[in-house]
């Protein structure tokens, strides 16, 4: 397997804002609609990655 590590470079006028959504109380909302306190709380959240389980067939 080969990996392509070519970096892309964009000018500022070519970039597009990425909107982050999160699940709150059972539904999804954009983080940009949160008040400042909730945005700060979201930034402090700890994210985890569940390890992959390997099974022998």
C-alpha cells in the first residue's frame, strides 16, 4: 500500500469555512450557534478513539 503525502496549498480566497456540528440533547446543532460559554465548554471536551478489535476468523 502506498501513501500519497503531497501537501495541498490554497490561497486565503480559495478557502472555505468548515462548520462543526455536535450532538446536544439528542439532536445535532452547529457549534457556531452556541453562546460563548457553551462554545468554551465544547472546546474543552476530551475526545477518545475506541481501539480496533481484531478477531481471528
